[in-house]
């Protein structure tokens, strides 16, 4: 058998003085003997060699052994073991067995019992010794050992734990004394400890000895209490009986061994007591202010920052260091495992939503930041770091859904409100309502519409032509360019008008101008008006100039519209659920408008690509922008020294159309076809029996025309959606001042554009 359990030995040394010292002295000796047989051949007429007696039980070794030893001494005497005749040749100190049964009376045992009966296993070990040496089946009173006869694991009512858990207790606890008995922690622990099997702690071969110098029996060994007393086995090691420990060691709730709730040891102590003895050994509210990583403390390794951490000021990022402390992570057994952690309350009380600016206040990073902050501090008592309407900040706010960052606002309001919340604006100049803004657009459209329509009907173009225009037209290209430039000029002028207003000095002129290019204009109208006329009478150059102007403006507006589509896709506005998002519908409208615009442009281009090869084949040239017979139209009109369209239209209305346009068409087609495809001759009669190629050409052109007109109309609708959504989305951030003047400028320029367009 091995000798081990150094801490038990040391412990006994501390408790038992001289004898124990000798135990340590001889502790290096090994013993490999059989059991003890008191009635062995060493039994010399009721006297036995002390070393054949069973070693001292653990609970006796841990107490003052003097009574025990004197009882043994009293039964020990010098006996002659070898005779030669009447002479004695050899003396030996022997112990009389019958004496022991009287020496170890209940009175002697009584003194040792309180300590020995703390642990049922220790008591059982004592009982076995007493029964063996005295033959009694009780210790002090009859029947007091009945429960010890048949031990089982269930006899340890509260179970047991490894002695090693002692190292999980703070030193202030292990150095303290029990409030009840003033007994030191270690001593209580020793009294309740046992080993997996009975072990010897000293000289097992010679557990007892008579010391002549001390004139007393001394113990050179004692046996530890073994779990095998329960007839069951457990893993090798040192254990202690929880019931024994928890009843013997108590703490005073008013004066706990480890003081100060702020100290980690205080938490360690309470957790240790709870894990070992259960919550009943602690005050009712023992869990208050525990420094555990359950909630109040966040282990450093579990700490994470929101994405906008790079924009956080040093005071905030440094908080994790300032608020770092030790806290207990409760292990599976309920004991404390000290971890470096951040004090949640300390951190939260030093941070609020306003602590971080920059990207922490912008859209997705803001949403992430708000959620992080709420998750971190939302349940911390007395923390009010988030604004009352923080739930609005945790979803996209209207300004997040505008794809660009500039605004048209008086600078005074944008200064003190980094994020503009609805209702937080106290504009110095009242912002025009959304209806007014959209109304001004409608007004411009109606004016342009009327101008184009009435102009065509009343011959406005003739008047404008005679006043403004050189009789020789500049051609559709220059007209188209001019119309576009006029529109840009209007935008530019207005942007400067806005910028020159007090408080609007920061207005980005160029961006505003570009954005206004996407304003809905009824450009489809001139094209549609032409389509309503008979084919041969159509003024294609007017349409072409109008188309060119529109193409230039749409090209410019594509910048913001494509930006919108891109932004919408990137931030998932097209597919995300906008339920509960403030002005989500407006945003959806705006993004839908932009997407519609994008799709229409795409489809129109596809249509164009499909039509152009036909046109090329028909016109026989690679000149895409102006088909042959349109040029011939111009030529014809030039030759006539009179606007072709006008005369044509005029005649149409005055009833002599049929004959005329047949002639016209004949000229037209002859010019066109003869010049390029001279080989093809057709007959032109009074009935419109037209050549196949001519018919195809017309059809292709009509197709192109219809596609263009419809695309324009749809683009116009898309732009209305875009602007309608945008204006209601950013009603406070898009506040151009002097709306009336701006509108007037646009109307004037649009009318001028319409007039120029009509002159071609
Ligand atoms: C003790 O001795 C008796 C007789 O001397 C013997 O019958 C018994 O088996 C012994 N017991 C042990 C455990 O050696
Ligand atoms: C306290 O002990 C009980 C039972 O021993 C256990 O259920 C509980 O989780 C422990 N409490 C803490 C905070 O560890
Ligand atoms: C703020 O942080 C400091 C440490 O930087 C801490 O001492 C203080 O208690 C915290 N404030 C609050 C209200 O918790
Ligand atoms: C802001 O408005 C106040 C009056 O409300 C005015 O005194 C101040 O000059 C304005 N500041 C700016 C930058 O326009």
C-alpha cells in the first residue's frame, strides 16, 4: 500500500503535535503486511504486541490523542516473553486485550465522538476500531451505531466532492474560521475528508509503539477514512463529505469572511459556498451584486464592437480598459473561474447614443450601432443612453433612403441636427409643402404641354419663326441641342438662384442642376402629335430635334437615376420589407420609378437595335441618325421656301390633303429611292399602291416612332414616380426656396424650347 495524501499528513501534524511529528518522521517507510489478527500466534495469553493492533482511526489522530494514548498505555505492560527456567531472558512491552475493552469505555469515546461523528464515514471507522478492540456494538449509547452497520453511498446524504475544489475558494475563505465553532476552515475540511480506499499515513508495519522515554504508547501511523466503508468504489483521490463540511463550517451573514461586494473574492466565496453547500447556507439575496459573467460582466473574449468602431472617440473605445475587472465565470460545478471582463454598468453609464458620430449615425452602421447599444445596455438599470424614439433609428430613416448625401436646406437647421429626425426641424424659412413642390412640376408640364399642343394647332411656330428665326432653319440637330441647352440653362439659373438665397450658400449647384435634369417633361408630346398625322405629312425633323434634346437630358439625368437604382440594390430596398419604416412607401415609389426608367431605357435600346438594321437596309447607308428620306424632307421643305410641315398640315386641315400628300409622297419617295436605289422603279398611281420596300420602310419608321413615343411616355411616368417618391421622402431635406420664381423660370424656358422646337 502506498503512503500518500501529504496534505492530510501535514494537517494532522498541525493538529496532533509530537506523535504526528513522529508519524512524519517515519512516513517514508513502506508497509506491505496483511491484515491485523488480534488472536494471532502473537497473542501471548491475552497479551499482544502493540504493533499488531489496528492503527489509530483518522478522527482520533486529528484530535488531542492524550486520553486515547493513556487508555492504551494503561493496558500496556512490560512482560517477559522468554524464560530460561525461572529467569526471564527477554522482556517486551505488550498490551492486554481484555484491558482494552474496559479502558475504551463509553466515557473515553464520548470525548472524541462529537468530532468523529461529523462525518458518517469517520464515525464508522471509529466504530470498527472500537468493536474490534472492545467487542462493543455501540459507541456511547446502545444503538448509536446501528446506522453504521450497513453503510452505502446514500449514507453520505449530501454527497461528496473532491478536496481539490478547496483551491477554487478564495484565500480569505480558506483562512477564515467557522462562525459557529471558530474552527479553522482547513481543520473542518480535514475532519470531513476521506480517501477512495483506506490508506496509511505513517509506518503501517508498526502503527503503535511503547515509548520508554515518554512512558506512553505512541501512534506511528493512522488509517484514513476510506470510501470503501460503503462497499463501493470511487476514483482514486481525496474527498470530503459535503454534509459534514457544511454543517461544521458556517459563515456569519453579517460578517462574511471575504468582505466588500466590489471584490472578486467576495463573489468567489459566495459561489464556492453555494456550489458546495447550496444556497441555504447563504443569505436570501446572496446573488445580488455578484461579479459574474452571467450578465453584469462581459468576458473580454466575448466582447465585440459595432461596425462603426473606427469612428468611435477614444473616450468610448478606452472604456473597455477603464471598466475592465475580474469577474467569475461559473463553471459546470458552480465554482468561480476568474476571467478578465468588462463591467457592463460602468461601460453603459459612460456611453450614450450621442457618444459616437460619423458613420455611427449613418444608415446601416447606425442600425448596427443602435442594436449593439440596445443589446449591450438596454437592460442595464437607470440607463437612458438611447433616444426615446430609438426604434426609428434601428430601421432606415428617410434620409438614409436618399441615395445622395447633399440636401437643400437652410444651413441653420442642418447645423444643430446631424441626423434629421421628423419634427426636429424649425426652418427659418418655411419649406414648401410636398404638394406645392409637385404642383410646380405639374404646372411646368401643363404649360409645356399646352404650348406644344396649341402651338401646333394655332400656328404659333409660324409666328415664332417669323420673329425669332432666320427663314433658313438650322436643322434638327442644332434645334435639338438648343432645346437641351435651354433646359440646362434654366436648371443652372435656378440652381444659382437657390444658392444665392440667404442660408442656402452650401447648395451644390452642379448636383442640383443634374438632378433637375431628371424632372418629368412632356417630351413625348411633340412626338405623339406628329404620329397623329398621316405618314407623309409627318414632320420628322421636329420630332428628331425634340428627341435629341430629350436624349441629352435623359443622358444627364441617368447619373442620379442609375445612382438610385444602384443604391437601392446595394441596400436591398427593392426586396426588403419596408413595413414599419417611416416613409417606406415613398422610398419604394422613388426606387420603383428609377428602376422603371432603367428598364424602359433598356427596352427602348433593344427595340432600336432591332429597327436600325432594317432602316439601314432600306436606306442603304450607315447613317443612323438621319434617314435618307428625312433629309429629303428637309430638302423638299427648303426648296419650297416654306415650312414643309406647316404647309402640309395646313392643307390637311383645309381638306385638300389627299391629293397633295400623294404628290408629296411621290416626290419624297422618288427622291429617296431614285438617288440610292435607282434600279428599283415602281409605278405610283392615284391609289396608294406602294412598293414593298417603301411600305416596309414606312412600317419600320412607324414602329420606331411608336416605340419612341411610348418609351418617352413611360419615361415620363417613371420620372414622375421618381420625383413623387423623392419629394415625399425628403420633404424637409429638399427645400428649394423661392419655388414660385424657380417655376416661372422653368416655364419660360420650356415655352421657349417648345417654340424653337416648333420652328423646325
Ligand atoms: C486470525 O487467527 C485465527 C486463529 O488464529 C484464524 O482462524 C483467522 O483466520 C485469522 N484471521 C486472519 C485475518 O488472519
Ligand atoms: C447555487 O446552487 C444551486 C444548487 O446547488 C444551483 O442550482 C445554482 O445554480 C447555484 N447558483 C449560482 C449562481 O451558481
Ligand atoms: C464611468 O466610467 C468610470 C471609469 O472610466 C467609472 O469609474 C464610472 O463609474 C463610470 N460612470 C458610471 C456612471 O458608471
Ligand atoms: C441661425 O439663425 C439665427 C436666428 O434664429 C441667426 O441669428 C444666426 O445667424 C443663424 N445662423 C446661420 C449660420 O445662418
